[in-house]
């Protein structure tokens, strides 16, 4: 991922803490619009300068053409308060060979998937298996992508519980691997809406963990009960039902 430096020099008499708070809000608007990833921004004040260092999927994620109305409004507000212009520049990337997210001209399908450590996009491309920047999708709701990001944090909270093992492990696992759980219903609904908006088939990733791996191979689709094994493993997926729009893996447990 790329690391961006967003900063402003305060050239007015307004309170630095006030600008800091507004800057904080700007960071959350960037996040809700899919332009920055995670909540890791290392925002700080040094003399008259406020700086934040968010992660982004693309070099130009924070380019004006990707902004929504809230981002633009807050940039203007901060600039007026500070009597200065916000500066945005890319200062580095996490891995030398990181080349950005999906650039497929047209994806054959998308997948809604995340996990408890991910700060990437919860939408990936079925062709290249890379992240799809949310701001490249049609606006989902209220100029941004909040419902998708809410599902993402709900999923991550369940995944965290099942990884930590001691509190609500079984409950969390059921949320993640049953198709009729509140979590899965929310995710499947989001997939339907993304598909309506983009006309790209969108699959819900169904977590699969079983005590006994044997018999998992022939397990039918949990919604329609039909065979859903992929002939060849695709990326890391073993099951895919084109009727029910769900995709899954054989249990890693042996
Ligand atoms: Zn792609
Ligand atoms: Zn099915």
C-alpha cells in the first residue's frame, strides 16, 4: 500500500486543536469514501503544522477526482480556518513490489471478503484477486461506502473473537459460516446491491472451518444444496455457487 502525507501549515490565529479536530474528521471522510485504509493515520502537530499519514490503495487515491462532497467541504473548511492550502503527497509504500489495486478493464466478478487483520478493501476482483478501490465503484450510499465498511468491521469483530478463542468463539464462528446469520445476511445484501450498481456478479465469501476435513470435499452449497465444487482451485477458493453468489474454501483443518 502507499503512504500519503496530508498536511497543512496554520497561518492564522485559530486554535491548533480546533484544526486538529477538523483534520481528524477529514480523515474519517476520506476513510468512509474508500480513499484511505484502516484507521492508522499517525496524525500529529509539530509547531504550526498538522500532518496525517494514511494508507491508500493507489498512488492517487487522494486525488481530487476521487473526493466526495464531504471531503471537499472539509478541505475547504480546514483551509479557511488555517489560511493555507492542504498539501498531499505520496511519501512511500509498504512493499517495494506493491503496484496498487485491481486495474482490470472489466472484472468478471467481485468478492466481498475480509479478515481480522486486513486494512485492505473488502471488495476484491475475481480475475486478478487484487483489491477493488471502493471509490472506483458507483456511490453506494450517501456519497460514500459506509454500509460496506460497517459490514467489514462487523466481520472483523467476529473474526477477532474466533481467533482469540475465549469469548464468544462459537457464536462468532457461526456468524461467519452460516448463511442465515445476521452477519452473512448483511454481507449477502451488500453483494446484491453492488451487483445492481455495477452489473458485475458479486459473491459473498463464506468462512469454512470444520473439525473434520473429510467429507468437506463433497459438501453441497449450503443455500441451494447443489454441487458447487470448482473444477480447478481459483486463487484460494474451492467452492463457488453461481446461483446463490457465494464462494468458499475447503476447511484448512485436517
Ligand atoms: Zn482485477
Ligand atoms: Zn447455491
